[in-house]
């Protein structure tokens, strides 16, 4: 039997339709077909590799041996751990060129903002699932620093921090990296969330965390965070991670919370590898730095199903595996051949 589920506190719906009948092996086959293939490049022509620093814009932040440096006209920093620079083909620009489009009138504005690339390793082919706990914790600190850097800009209202891995997830380059877009506006999705949160007596994410710790959708917890498959999962094997402490954005996070987030990223990605065969995936931080009522959360979406006509026509998503069953696979409770 299929089931229509409503989001915890937003006007969103999904349809759980397990009779469409897929096992993890089916998703793994799809991931092989549409996941990590394409856009492969070797270290000999990769601009993100250590030693190829001249092929990118100058780095505004270079992390090396626990210290932060920056490229200058006189010297490029080498032998780094993490490297952050403006995207060579940015979606937004700090000095935008306003295009003269007919008919848009006051509904258009210059594309002001910042679009940064965060290269996660100088080593070509190294994936986050290969990172040690210390390396993942260090990456979370880089994320925190860069979000705070752009938060300090008086014209920035939102910082979108995300990772695309694999062609199907939107990655144009294979070398491990994340992206950050600093926007002069609050996205409509976050506005809707804030409106819904304002109608609740207490933080719905705090309540959600306690509820899901006891549910069959629970995957894992550490001292700082809880991971689970959301009740209204839009896609098979979607995972959410929530800090146990109410924090609104990465700048509010202690070193302990950052370490807990990093550990969860490593666990989820390794579980995806075991269950789904290393699919393409996205993960996205949802955060607000001027709204203390908001609760920072991290969402993973493996790209193992397609958005088709029904989803585009209705905004309602069909999920062919229940979040409860997905969680059991990701916990390692259920054999992969079931």
C-alpha cells in the first residue's frame, strides 16, 4: 500500500510507494549508471590539485598546518590542507554587471554576491569517505570560518554551503570540493520555514530530534548530533543530521559540535558506499545567522532517483523505499539482499 505523508511542520508532502519495489541493489545499479561517472580528470590536468595553484583565482584562505594564509601577488601558498578561492565561473559576483533585460523592470537587480570553492584536499581522488575523523573535524572548522567570513559582510543575508559529488549531483569536476554562495537575500524556502517555526510553541527541530531518537527512522547518534531518515523523505535514503544543542548556524558551533558533524558526515557517506555503491550525492547545510529561533541542520540526498513529470507538476515527491526501511539498511540491521 502506498502512503501520503506530510512534512513535520511545513506544507510539503511525499508519497511512499514501496510496491514499486526496489532493493538497495537496484539503487546501486542506478547509481552506477547515473552517479559518479563523467567529468573525470586525472591529476595531470586538474586545477584543484596541489601544485596547480596558478590555474585557479588567488586563494583568499589557505589552511596549512593549523594556520590560515592567503595568496598574494608575490607568493602562492603551497603544500596546503584546504584551499578556498572565488569560483572561476561564478553564479554571483561582488562587482556584478547588470544585464539590460527588457520587460523585467523593478523585479530584477544586479547579481551581487560571492561564490567560493572550498577544495577539501590537495590529493586527487581522495574522497570524504577516506578522511580521518581529525580531517573531517578540520573541514568543519573551515566551513565555520568561511561562513563567518561572509556573514560579516553588511550586504549578505544568507550563506548557502553545500557539496555536490558526482555528475548526477551537479559536480562539474571530480576533485573533492564544496561550494559556498553568499546571497544578499533570504531564500523563499528559509522564509517559509521561519514562518512555520514562528507558529510553534518550541523549536520544532528540537522536538523532532527527541522524537526521532526513539523512532525506527533513527540511524546513529554521537555526543553532539543525531542522524535519521526524515518521515517525509523526498528521495530514497535521504538523511538529516541535527545538533543536539540548539544552534542556528555554524558560527554558533563549538569545536565539539563541529567534530560531531564531521563524524556524522563520514558515517553517512561510508554507509551510502556500503548500501548504494558510492552514488552521486548532495549535502546541504541549512542555517540562519540572524534568526536564533532556527535550528542548524544538515541534509544528505543521494542522487539515485529522478525528478520526473509528476514531481515537477505537483511538488510532491514519490519515494520507492520507506524511510524506516532505508534507516535499517544504513544502520546495518537489514541484509542488503532484502
